[in-house]
C-alpha cells in the first residue's frame, strides 16, 4: 500500500511540475535580475514512523533550479508499536513490548529542487518540487529492559537486572520497564543501504536572505540485509514514511562572481 502511494506521489509531482511551471512562472511579476546563490538550512523533521534532524547546503544552478547536498538523522519505528508500563509500580518506565531493536538512520545524498513560482514583491508562498537520493546507513541497536527476578525471601521478594529483550523469557509479568538508552550501544550493527525522497517545499519567509519553509513528502530506505525491529514481525528490507519538516536558514553569495553567474543564467 505504501509503495503504491509513493508511486502516485511521484506521478503527481511530475505532472504538477509541468503545469505549474507553465502557468505560474509566466505570471511572475518580481524582479529576476538578482539572486542569492548559496543557502544553508537546518531542518526539524517529523515523519510517520519517528522524528529527526537535518542540514542542507544548496547552490543555484539557474534561476529556477537548485542543487542540494543534505544529511539527515532520523529514528525509525515499526508501524504498530504500542507503549505499555508495568502496572504494579509508580516509578516504572514505559516500553514497547516485543521490540527487539531500535533503528536509527543516517542519510547523506544529493538532490534537486525546481521552483514552480516566485513570490511577488508583497510576499506570499513560493513552491518547489524536489527529489533526492543517496546513501542510507541503518544503526540497529538492541533493546534492553529492566527485568524482575523473584526470590523466596519475604523481606526482599525481588530484584532487578538489566537484560537484552528475549521474547522467550521476558513477558508483561516480569518486565519492569526500559533501560537507559546507552545500553546496547557496543552491540549496534551497521546496515548500509540507499534512500530516495520526493516532496514539495512551501517557502513563506518574507525576506529573501532568510529561509522559512514547510516541506512535505515521502521517503524510502532500502537495505540489502533485512532488519528486525519487532520480535513477532517479519524482518524488512524496505522502510517507507511520509514526512513534514520545518526548514529555516539563510541565503548568501560568497562573492560578486556568484551574482554575475546567476544573472547570466
């Protein structure tokens, strides 16, 4: 189902790029004689399976096209994770029953943004469509939990140990809660892969040298070696999600040569 939606989104973006470029760019009434060539942007990302951060560096190829270098770090959870707590203690920490591993993804790639309209001089929203691709590295860290061990001593009926989750030994009755996030770091496994992303960028900042924008789209990560997140689910090679990001940063020119190159385009 997710793959079908991704294909539909790609098709819509392709059709929108042609129609909006023809219809909106012709109506542009702003001065096109000067542009800021470079941009540096910081991104706050929320997606359908987690959240993350990102940075991008952009460079204008022409008046309406920009090349983007990006790096992102996001968390990736299984679609049906449900948090629970040990019900017989007030100080227990929530955990996801059945979760074997936590997946963190580091992406680095290149992309292009095509501008479909320009803001008029009084302000408004500037729209771009984008497509990015590159390398994806999955960091798979095992989940550790506080486990209740019962004794025969009435004065000290149980004690806690920190153990890696084992679905054959750990159940709702003996799981006290999640252990600190640093547990399992030495056992983290690295999975190299690829990623791709398509989306729309809506810039609403009033000043040309300050970037304020919302971005929506879909991304997918593929790994040749399957990754297990939940104990009772089939390991997966393909992770897809829809995302929303808030982008803010600045535009600038390094020197006058940049301005002359943009004018010539």
